[in-house]
């Protein structure tokens, strides 16, 4: 299926397709006009600290919904959906180590789990494209490049770790427009956190992302960096909880929320 055709499917249709295990690519460019979300599932005793972490670090971890304990239905953002099956790929972390990347987590589910859905920057990419701005990882059919930076997030309880950013190359002539467009969407990371020199973030080589895939940066283009919800995975690797489940980077949960409904102005 071409991404151009795929973008016309509804969020519910996409979730049904993911439930069958019949999608193995990142979700960028899918269901344009609807918000996508990062997923973090923790045991109850860690939920308060993580909630506090998100409140203290809203750029990388903007909360769209927190479920009731043991509930796998995101009743606010996608009523009737199932967080155990409705993403194309998950990550299972045990003691901070990645141990599995399944397409279904029902066998891992526990009654003490609390699920967090965090805004994802894939959401504002439709607005960028509508303004005539290329989103390079979509045109190159790759996962967005993500980098672990040298910036530490604000600690909350046991939760601590570095900021993770996603990168999109932008022609210098479009920088102001890109900042203006993405600033309208604070619920999905909003404006960039850095523009230009990657080394200022501790990134040595753009061709070697920590997550996702590298994309071409052409002459006259500037690397632009946004806070990324995969910061939560860097925290998991730093804190090493007994068991945490997340989305696989780039393989997001597609909500029923419209992107324009999340726009601040």
C-alpha cells in the first residue's frame, strides 16, 4: 500500500490493521489529520513518579491520556481501542534492557499496569506537508532519526534521564515557517528545542541516530530538532524498572483526536 493511499484510512481502520499484525513500517504519514501518540506502560508503584516526570518535562512528554489501573482501553483519545494490540510494534524492557519487540502484548499484560499516552511529533507533519514543506523521512520511506542528547531532563522521584530529540532537515528559507507551524501544537512537542549545530546537543554524527534511521541532509538545509517522546525510553534504560512496555520508536498509537483540535491557535 502506498503511503498516499494509506493516509486516507481512518484511525480505527489503522488500529484494526495493526491488530492483525499486518503492518511492519513506521506510522509517519498515516491517518493525516489525526494525532499520534507514544505509549508507556508501567506498574502502579511507578506511575506517580512518571506522571510527575511528565509534568516537569512537558516538551518531551506531553500527556494526552493516563488510563485507570489495569485498563487497556484509552477512553479519552480512542474509545474502544485496545492498547495491548493496536500498535504495530511494542518494546518490552526488563531491568532497563530491551528483551522483545512483539506486535501484541496481551501475554505481558498485568492488572497493575498504568498506561500513558504522550503526544508525538508525527501529528504536526501533516500541517508541514500542507504548507509545502517536505518531511524527509516520509519521502525517503524511513523512520524518523532520533538522538539521545547531553541534556538532562528534570528529575521526578526515581525518574531521570537524558532528553531524546527527533530531527528533520529544513531549508534555511523555511525555518521561520516551520517554527511557526509546529509552535501551534504544544500537545505534540510544539516548537523545536534546537536549530543547527548537532554537537551542541552532544550529537557527534547525524548519520548515526540512536533510534530510527538516518535521512539525507542536503546543501542549504539546517537540521532542526524537536523534543521526542522516546525520552521515556531513555529514562527506562537509565532507571531500569523491573518491567516497562513502550511503543517501538516510530511505531505509534493512532488516536481519534484531530490534529487541529490540539492546535493552540
